[in-house]
C-alpha cells in the first residue's frame, strides 16, 4: 500500500514539474499574458483539468514550493528551543526556509521575478501569498511565545524579516547573482532585520 502511495506521489510530482517546465518554456516563447492554460497543458501532455488539479490559476505555476517552504518555517517555530528568544526563533525559522533546496526552484524564482515586472497579476499573486505567509508565521510565533509578544510585536518582527529577505533576494537576482550568492544575501538580510529589532527593543 505504501509503495503504491509512493508511486502515486512521484507521478504527481512529475506531472506538476512537467506543467511548470511547459509553462516556463511557453512564457519565454510567447509571453505570460499570451500563454493560455490550455497551451500549458498541451505542452505538458496532460488535460486542462489536470492542470487545475495542480494549480488554481496560471499565476500559481510560478509559485514553486512556497507552501512546503512555509511549512518548514512553521514547524521550526513550533519546535521552540529551550531558552530561545523570539527573534532568535524567527531567525532560525527563516534560515531553514532560505536553505531549503529544491530542484529548479532557483531558476523558477528568476523567471517569476522577470515576469512580475510586466504582469500585474503575477505581482499581485506574489504579494497575496507573501502577506498570507506573514500572517501564518506571525500566528506561529505567537503560539510559541505567548508570554513574550503581543500581536503588534510579532507581526512587526515577521514583516520586517520577510521584507528584508525579499528585498535582498530581488536585489541579488537583478544583479545576476547565482544561487549561493542569493542565499547569502538573504541570510545577511535576516541578520540586519533581527539586529534592527534588538536595537529598538
């Protein structure tokens, strides 16, 4: 039974990756707005219905593994280390999310940034998901440190770190930096954001 489930999961992941690859190819060939869901499904050799089983919208093809990465951060916050400060816990969670390596994610991130410059719907989807991630991480931080933080403290800390890492990644990608340099820039951003919250506290 577990072997069958493993096979189904591998097939699901392979189909999802095929859709992402097809979408990226078509976006490069025809542009984001000109590419349809039907074209993506056809290029990946699946039905349009299968596309929507994996992605709610065309914009979501560019999201990658953001949901899985968010789960890593939430688990890290839930596994509070004895004696750990809230800002240290948040920094640890962010670093684990940054260091999560998945095949193709870096290239997809570069493509996502390029398309977002000219496609408002992609930019809006990125912002919506970022705000949702901030909300969930804030809730996770509050659950782990109910006696140390209030809603304002937690939301401000999470928003500061998320904004800093996003800005660092965007700046590094625009300069043509490779994967390791982008990750290093994001780690520096975590340091800057956390040090800033400590100086003001």
